[in-house]
């Protein structure tokens, strides 16, 4: 019984529908009919069409550079962008906040003493779990996170 409820929850049935299916099937006295009731309830919940999570974009959408760095699932965004720094400030945690000419605002994940100035060209690359920024002519990278 516990396994059946767990299966219904895992496959996406709502708690209300699980409770109603459970109470209907539990009221049946014959064991074979009760098992058939549970099987039918499980099949009905499996035939639902999966919903796409909020904040996702389909794979057939064109590349959209404005989405680069935002926390969306399965987005069609470029693997890297190039831009010029128009402003650099330091917050209270000594992390640099970098504003690019394309309007994006990025912050260092860890404070660094690396000199970053206005007018420098940067490349921001998408990594598996994060984003890294490097100056165009340098190899050294810093992990960054998009603010805006």
C-alpha cells in the first residue's frame, strides 16, 4: 500500500487524487478487484501529458543572447559572449560587480585582487555548473554570476 502511494506521487499524481484513488480502492473487499483498482489508478496517472517546468525555453527557439547567464532550464543560449566593461564597483564583501556594455551585470563568486578596469574586453563562458569570465588576451579566469 505504501509503495502504491509512493508510485502515484513519483509519477506526478496530485495528493488529492492519490487520496481519492486510495480510499476508493481500499473500500473494495475482494483482493483481486482491489488490486485491479490500484492498477487502473496507476495507469490513469501515467497517461497524463508531462508539463514543461516554468522558466524553460524549447530547444527549437533561436539563440537569445539576453538570456545568457540567467537560471533557466534547457535554454538555447550561446556558449559564450564577448563584451566591453563599462563600470566596475566593489561591494561590501569585496567582490567586484561588473557592468557590460550590453547591459548585463555580473558579480565575482569569490573576491579577488585581479585588476579589472573600464574599457577592457571580456569573454564570459558557460561552464557545466557556472560561468567564468576572462579578459580577451588572458587565460586566467574568475567564476562569475549574473545579477541582471
